[in-house]
C-alpha cells in the first residue's frame, strides 16, 4: 500500500498527460458546441444568439482593451527600432529597420502581443465573471430555465473575442509601425526615418497582413475558449475563481505561443 | 419525447389511495459523487402529487439538495429514475429536457439572479427567450410577476442593490415568469430574518393557492416547513425515513419518545433537540473513526 503512495515520475507524467487529454477534450467539445450554436443561430430563426449580448462583449473585450493594446504595441515599435538599429548600423543598413519592423510587426508581433494583452485583460475577466456566476448558482439557474450556457454565454464571448482580436491587431500593427517611426524620427536620425514608410510598403505584402489577421482570429478564439472553459469549471468558491483566472492567463499565453509556432512552421513550409 | 405513461393518472398511480395524481415520481434513486465511499442518495422513492406542497427536509449533507438537483435534471443519477409530467428524465435528449424545464420554475438558495441585469430584466429573461411576446407585453408581464411578490418598486434596480430577502422574491418572480406547473425551492428561508422568512413562506402558500402550482421545498428550517407543507419527506443519510402528511409529523414532534430509533431520530430533528439518536450516532461514528485513523 505504502509503495503506491511513493512519488513516481512515470505516474506523475501519466497523470499530467491524462489531465492534458481531458482538458484538450473538454476544450474541443466546448468549441464544437459553440460552433454548433453559432451555426444554428445564423441559419435558424428559432435560435436567438443575442445581438445585444454580442455588442456588449465586443465593447468589453475590444473597446476597453484598445488603450492598453495601443500603448503596448507602440512601445514594441520603439523597442524594435532601438534594438535593431545598432547592429544594422554596423553594416550601414539603418534604413532597413523599417522593413524589419514591418515584417516582424505585421506578421507575428502584432497578433501575438495583442493576444497576450487580451488574455490578461479580457480572458481573465471572462473567467472571473463566469466563475463567479458558477459560484452564485447563476449557471445552474440558467440551465434550469432551459437556457443553454454555451449559447447564452460562450458564443457571444468567443465571437466577440475573435472579431475584436482582428480589429485590435490591425490597430496594433499600425501602432508598432508608428512607434518605430516616432523613435527613428526623435532618436535615430534621418538615415533611419527617411523613406521609412516607403521601405515598409516595399517589404510588406497583402499576404503578410492576412497571415497576421488569420492568427489573430485563432488567438481570439483560443483565449475566449480557455477563459470560458476555466470559468465554467470553477469549483470551490472564491478560491476557485482566483485559480481559474490565473490559469486562464497562463494557459492562454502557452496556447498563443504554441499556435504561433505552428503557424510559423506552416507559413515557412508553404513559403507564405 | 419519450413518455413512460400515456395517461398521467396511470403515471401517478392515482386511484390506488384516491390521492391526486403524481407530477413527479422518484423511483429507487441512487446518486454517487466521485471520492465519496457511500452514495449521497441511496434508493430514494418519492411521489409529489399535483397541487400539493411537498417539503423535503433533513440534516446537512443528507442529500436533499442533491435530490432536488436530480429532479430538475442538473444531476444524473447512477440508478433509478425520475419521472416528471410522465416523462423519464434520463431518457430525454437536451431539447426534450429543455421542454420539460420550461414547465417548472426554481428558486435557488441565493436567488441566483443574473448580476449583470436589473431585477426586471431577470424576470423578463425567460419570457424573452422562450416566448414570441412583443416587448410591451413582456414589460406588462414583468410588472404583474413583480407585483405578485410585492417587488414592483425594485424593477429597475440591480441585484447588488437589494437585500437578501428581496433577491429571493425577485428570484421567485423570475421562477413564475412562464406560469410553471411545478415550483422548486432550495432553502427558501435560509439566511433570512424571521419576519422576512415568514413573508417568503406566505408567498409560497399564496402562489400555490393562486396559481395552483405543485411545490417542492427543500429546507431544514422547521418553523417554515410546518407553515407551508401539505406533506413532508424526511431524508437521512441519503434514504427516505418517512413520507406523510404534515399532521403526522406534527404529532411525532409533539409526542414523547417511543423507543423506536427512526421515530426518535425524526422527533429529535423536528424538535431541534441537542440530545438524541442523531447526536449519539455522530459522536459514536466520529470517535471510532478518529481512534482507528490515529492507530494506523
């Protein structure tokens, strides 16, 4: 009996793997349920998706995050400009900083940084809200009233996060570019800022812009799904709500970076 | 929708004792939770008859709230079945279960109002979601329901701005929004002062009379239970100890100990005595477990 209680790395890894599979399975089922309700809402008159609820979530997820996203992305542009100019200057290539900021910002940093900000801002808030609803028996009341929590709570949040993530990324991309330009103009000198926008335009294709936005949409879905899943699975009162909030941010960042790695690999292989 | 009995009278088993037909039939219900060695509900049988107020009572952890959650379809039992309006809940799909759910209302212990909505919006929600009524008609319906629970003045207030008693009344207004045939109450008087508690009890009685609804009330507040009950059910350790008319329980409460363990256990619970079979069992059980676990 005592042997079975000793720490065993294989048992530990096995338990972690099982937990991971259960989590992935739960997330998949939640995604499928949300997709099913969304399709039913779009094509059936009987199912009301709630435009008002969607608008509220879009304001909450997007509009309230806008200032933070703009500020953070502008600083990313500042950092990129300041970090990349010295090594480029060694080869007399300071003007190319605009190309690097454009490529890195629009293809990857724009969506990733926006998603990280959104996971801390909107993801944590969604998990805390739904978790509190679970604790206060609101979800159970909803089910008892024949209102499906996935349709009523998850679908508007996932849909709003997806749309607003794309919109915020568009703004974030331009804030990175603008931050880089402002830094070049104020600190780095004419060698960097002269022809800044022209070189960025030369570097960027519609494909760069589109791949960034596709990633943004996927990140938005991931963040909101994780937040909803964590929130709806809260156990143990206020402590459980706190745990769900923390886990939402941690799992979201892991999911965002993992998805970004997969996207990068795909784009690399297919030369997109 | 699967119907286990085409005839509700047959479903209720009416005619056997001349009683009204049963709206809810619980048969051999067993419910277990992971990590708990013993079942929370262990072979529960219970009929709730049309139009009556059935009070389910018992000590903390006896399984009464779990029984209520099984009845509303929140928990799925491992064994046995629950029939409501002649339908076996276990055999219903999601949409069919939702159709049954539209025929009952529930008042949760905390009121369970949606905090992001006003009291009026909370009451309107089932009407907005489940009916094709226009906005003006829904507004009138909301006012009527709030008037029934004496809460019209709070229509535009947020749940965070009203007292615990008002939250329960608002929850009740929402529960009756769709004119349900059955109303479930989970600890309706818990955490309320005696006057507010009596007001809630009176509301339950009034709604039962005015709307003719069948009520199932889970409580361990004995004053409240005796005020509202037509029949009572005593649960203990997941089993039904006794089901009967309120008067029978009143006689047990007011009578002397008989030496019969079940009778004396119910009597102690009804009277709220600090000594008796319940206390003795608790002391004996915990002491023995404590000693055994220390010795290991």
